C-alpha cells in the first residue's frame, strides 16, 4: 500500500471530477448554528425575566386559603409555560453549541453551567433594574396572546370555584353590585360583601380598576364577594389565617 | 515549488486547486492511517485499503471544512476513525480479533506504569491481544490512541470528539479494565 493508493485515488478524483465542497456551504452552516445559539440564548434570557416577574408576583400565601397540599399548590402555581420554554431554549442552544466546530471540546455540564451562571446574572440585574416588570408590561400591552397564556397571579385569580376571582371592573351597577370581566373574558356580576366589615373592601369600585376578590360563586356568573382588593394587594399569611378563621366561625354559626 | 517541502496546512491549500498536491498528503499519511485502522479494527489488508480510499476521497471533498487551528493529522484521524466505525457497523457479523503486533503491545505496556506491572504477560502475546480485543471499542480506541499512536490529550479530544473529562475517564477505565482482564487471565493460566 504505497504510492499505488495515491495513484488510484487521484485517478478517481480526476475521472469522477471530484471537487472539494465549496467553503461557503460550511460557512453558512456555521453561521446558521451561531444564529440559532444567539437567538435561543436571547429568548432564554427573555423567558427568564418573565419567569422572575411571575415568581415575584405569585401570591404564595393563598396556600392558606386553598385546601390543597403544599405539593399540589406548588404544581398548580408554578409557571409551567415559562419553565418549559426556558428548558426548550436552553436545550436547543446547548445542542446547537455541540454542533459547532469546537463544541465537542466542552462537556454538556460545563456549557450548561456557564449558561445558567449567565442567566443568573441576567436575573440579578433584572431584579435590580426592574427589567422583568418592564418586559411584562410591554408584552401585556403589545402581545394579546401573552395576556391569555401568562401564568402567575392572573391564573391564580382565575379559580372562582375555589373562591378566587380577579379581573377588571367594567360597570358599576349599584352600591351593592358591579360587573367584572375576568382574565378569560367572561363577565361576572359581583355582589359586594354582606358583612359589616370596613376592611372588606379597600379599593374604589370604579370602571377600569383591576381587582382581586375572595368569595364564592352563588349562581352562574354571579359571585358573592367577601374581600375586594386592589390588584396590587398581596395577601399576607396572617391576614389569610384571620380570614379563614372568620369564614369558619361564620359557617359554624350558620349551621347552628 | 517543491511540494514535498510544504507543511500540511500549505499542502491543504495547494490541494484545493491541484489534486496532484493531494498525492503528497496521501503518501505521507496512508501508512500511519492504515496502521491505525488495523489497530482499532479487525479488517484485512484489502478492506483497510478500501476504507483508506474512502477516507482520502472524503478528506479531499471536505478540504474546505478543515480548520487550520486544528492539527491536520488530528482532523485526518477523526475522519478515518468515523469511516472505520461505519465499516465496523456494516460488517458486524465478521468480528474477529484486532490486529496488534508485538511491537504495538510492547509500546503500550512500556508507556504506562499501571500496565508495566503486567509486563511479564508481554510474552503471552495472544492473551494480551485477546484482552485488548475484549475491551469495548470506546476504551480500546483511546488506549490505542494514547499508548500506541502516542497522541496527547488534545489530539485524542479532536480525534474522538469528546471533552477532556470524558477522554480522561475512558483512558483510566480502559486501563483498569485491561489490568483486571490480564490479572484474571494470569490466574486462569496458572
């Protein structure tokens, strides 16, 4: 196997007119891979910001109010959409990196670690400068589908059967009732709290106001409120415990 | 210009437009590559020649994909390894013992302290060959690259396209498995 093989190969190359594949084909493949990596990293960054915003704004203390186990509450509450998208973007960028010319030199774990550190820094900066809030509002204003799919407090306050209703006041019917459009676009007639509690309603009932309501559905699209709060209100644990106790006492006295 | 005096990278540049320059690359590497194929596989001389032809045609077609920052020989071994693995997969039914000669084995055993301890087995060539043959391919190939082809870590990384940690693990595990097999073979022969 000496010079014979080179002669054989050269003859084949010349006879079959074999040519080296054009450089632009390799270059465009490389460019495509790097575009994919950059794009998925940027998207992962944006999803991280939305994830941070959601986690920051979830009403964790509602756990006290709902009769779910901690695990079930966590599974229901966690922003699955953002978590799934984040994993998908990270995996795509990781696999694309492995396809780069020197991608094989680094372990998956190492690359993943580097990306997670970068996202952690993005998270810290976002927290400090409020980028997550800005991005959320920009999406809310300009991307209609985002409003429907956005997890977090909107989804938490979309459980009328569990006693949680959120949305925007669309019309004040009387001193005792108003109409509210929930996050699925359904309109509810809300009956104001029956109790003589000055802290039951702490928000001005005016059209356009976004509110959180705790109560119970009494009829189809009719909701009896027990607490009406501004959207910015965050239920604290102590308040929830008192509310649950009062509810219990009220139910017991009704039974007696 | 004397093509023979050119280094690999310059030869690659020349070969892109002039297939005759490619002949120098073939002549320089067909020996080492054919030995490498022989060591990691069980192919006969004629099969190795066919694989080599395919390898060099592939290399010629991919000349524009070569990154000069990489050692040319590592890139060549990488293509050769992949082509050999493809052939091994196609010819699974014809598995026999790998073809290492006594020089290869001596080289392997003298270059590592762990393996040196088992040196007396060098005389029992058949047993050593069978122990190496029994190793899974991934361990066998890194041991051959490290101890017989005498490649450094970075070269092995580029040939098998695996990260450093994986290469180190494969070498260590392969060595341990080989020592274990040799010890076992020593016990059974007593």
